[in-house]
């Protein structure tokens, strides 16, 4: 009911909900139940509960870490491996690149170019920054489908894999080749070449998996960790 109230009222990050007394009356519930609901939504990143005379529940815009953390828990409990995440990308992402080449949405194309520029700016010793930039590029690709369910699930996968590889990636070894592959993919999308965009993306993901197999061995066959 609280989530329905937030979404139907179009409340944004930083907006306040009504006082506990008002909500207890309107929702016909007790203080304990209401505060437990606050706690659950706070853990999910949807609310921030401030204490004191001017406190109360504040709406927050949850970032991808909230979804990614819950998603990684479900993957871990089901024994999903990092290899399976990478294989899922190979099945789902190339057709999305083709969709992007057909639509050529200017806003989406601008996001892809911004991601390319970010990747190019990362210092060779910055593994965390590099993987965050890499995730931003793949997030921008996922956005091309204009499907919120697909976009969110893929962003969760990118968040998880970026954590894994941030500690082990040798940026100087892969940065130039990956950036070149991403540039060619973006060019195919921008040029409106669906078949080429899909083919280049599939090849890129296949080569990425092969590289990880050579470089990291059995690490990618380990179950996803809960973050």
C-alpha cells in the first residue's frame, strides 16, 4: 500500500510521506506494522526514515546496488555461476543491439557515445573505474530495447560482474581492444545496420568469455556471490 501510494502520487527522491499518525489512520494499521513496512522499504532503498521532530519517511530513488544485491542473493541461492551470467548476455544482448540500430533513438545514441567517452578516460591502473565504465556501456546497450524489465535485469547482471572483475582485471591489457570493439558496435548501431550490430556484439561477448576462460580459469564457474 505504501509503494502504491508513492508511485500513484508520483513522489520523487527527497519528497516526504505523511506523518505516522496520518498514515496509521488512512491505512487502518498500527504503529508497529507501519514501522516494519518502513524498515522493509528502507532496506530496499525506497525510503529513508529520519528521526527527530522534523524527521519521518523520505522517498528515495533506489540505485542499482539495491536491486543487484537482491538479485545476487537469488542467483546465489539457485547456484547460478558467473559463466551463466555471461552466457545469458550472449543470448539476449546481441538482438538488443539490432533493435537499437533499427530505432536509432537520438537519446540512446548519445548515451552510448557518453559511455564510450567515459571508457576512454579511465586510467590503466583503475580497475574499479574501468569496470564501472564498462558496465555503463552495457547499461546503455540494454536501454536500446525500450523494455524496462529487460533493462533492469541486465543492469543487475552488469553490476554483479563488475564487482567480480574490478579486483582482477588488467586494464592496460584489455582497454584498447574492448574500446575498439565498443566503438565498432556503436558505429553499426548509429549507421542503422541491425545485422552488423548484432553480429559485432555477439562476437565481442564471445571473445570476452574466451578471454575470461584463459585468464581467470575456474573463477567464472564459481557461484555468484551475494553482495
